[in-house]
C-alpha cells in the first residue's frame, strides 16, 4: 500500500460592486498566507556521474542515451512533485546537477566536498548536495567534535564517511532554517577480503569471509552510529547559538527503529521535571516527519488507524525505510510555538515496485521521501 498525499486549495473570490480596495487587498493577502506551503525532499540519485567518466571501475560509464534518460527522469520528478528544498545523495557531478536543477527553477545550490578521482576518470566517494528555490545564505561542512569523539572511544582522526552539509536557507514565514543533508555510513563491511587469494581452502575462505563480515559489519555500525551522535550534538550546539529551525534529511542507511540511530529522536531525559522538559527540551529535539504526518491525520480525523509506511529501499525479498526527513519543533503542530504542520508525506516508489524500463531504466534504487508543510 503506497500512501501519497496531495493537498491543494482552490480559492474563488467574488468581488461585489464598490468593494473597498483595502478590504480586497487584505483578502488577497490572507489567501496568499493560507496557501503558503513548503515542500522538502531527500533524493538519493544513485551514481549521478556525467559521461565519459566512470563510477567505481572503468567499465561503469553511462552512454549518452542512458545519461539523457537519467537526467530526464530526475527533471520529471522535480516537475511533478515541485519540492522547494532538496537534499541529494550520491552526487559525482555537482556542476551537471547544478545546471539540471537550475533549469527547474532551483537557483540556489551547494556542495561542501568533491568526489575522489582515480586514474583521471574513475570516480569514488560521491558527495551530498542541496538545491533550493529560496536563498541559501550560509553553507558549511559539519565537523565532528574530536574531543567528544575520543571520549566515546573513537580515534583522534575520526571523520564522517561523507561530509555532512549544513545550509541555512531563508524560508518564507520561517526565516533562517538550518538544513542538514547526510549520507551515513553504509552497512557494507569495513573489512574487505582478498577474494583472489588462492592459497586458502574453500572452508578457510568461508571462515575468513564470516569473520570479515561480523567484524567489518560491526565496524560500519559503529561508524554510522557515531556519525549520527556527533552530528546531533553539533546540531544541538548550533541550535543553542542561533535558535534556527532544523531539518535533517538524507539516506541514513539504517532504520530509526533498531537502536543504532534511534538517539536522533531522543525526547526524554531522566530526572528532569515535566515543566523544564516542556519549556526547554522540545526546542532541541527532532521528530520524524512521517510521525508528525500521522499525528496530523489523527488530529483531523480523530481516528487512531495507522497507515503503513512505504519502504524507501528493497533488497531481495526484504524492504526497509532508509531515507528520512527529521524536523524540529517549529514543524510540530502540537508544539505551542509551531509555525508549520506536516500536512503531507509522499514516498515516490513507482520505479521500484512497478518499473517500466523505457521510463525507469536509469532512475534510482531508493524511494524519494517528501514532506509537505503548511
């Protein structure tokens, strides 16, 4: 079941004769405010690299036709869903992406890193990017607090597997809003086994592969969880300094429910009074956009019926939600000083569950998550 929500309003105004012009202007102004909405999306582009360059090895190069189809597919999504702010992952060709989105009305674009290039044309380590219809007034790469990292048992040269982008966007009705775009460490093992080693017996190969998977998989989990922790602490410190609303979006490479990243949604503290919690804590916490959308439905319909959440990624017979948009209290309708509410949540997955080669052959292996804020 794929739940997609589209909200639109049609306003018909009848102006009687001799209507006061001031009253007309006030009416038009109120309509403009009531129609104001903000759409935010996170979009894993899946190996966005302009030919004739190659991603990961020399044979993986898009043909001119494949690249045209990929560009067209991205542009079609933007035209249909019209997000105002988009966080991108797996960007190898930032300049090409900047030109593509500019053609769709996104005149503000930023990256804080560049991919690694080996042998002049083979690209590794893609970066994240952000595009916006509204002015980006500040951009920075989030740096981990090394002293805190060492306190957690990490090394003094700890770094994010992919640099985290923070862009401060001047959003209507909201002002400066800090948008963070992430692509946390994947679940792929950090330990690579030399599969060309012929000196091992078949059993030894299995044993060594198992050891590498167990240890290397846990190493990736430590890295991913540590990235989320150090980022969250930086976000809290930034919030304390600026009071800017916060949006955290991206490919988390993990669900938020298995404990590895659940601390991103921490909203309780032991031994803190409910008065202090309500007065201070909520300002520094994040909530999952999907949960806020569910709450808004329950509030409007008075029904507790839960809508199944659409996965954003499929692997074999399994599926999971890996792509998220987390929001600060300004977007939570239950918060006393909220400025927006989550009125829509869409996961675009047609290319995953019902692909047509001619249309979706060069799309992406992730669903695209989008929140509508009104």
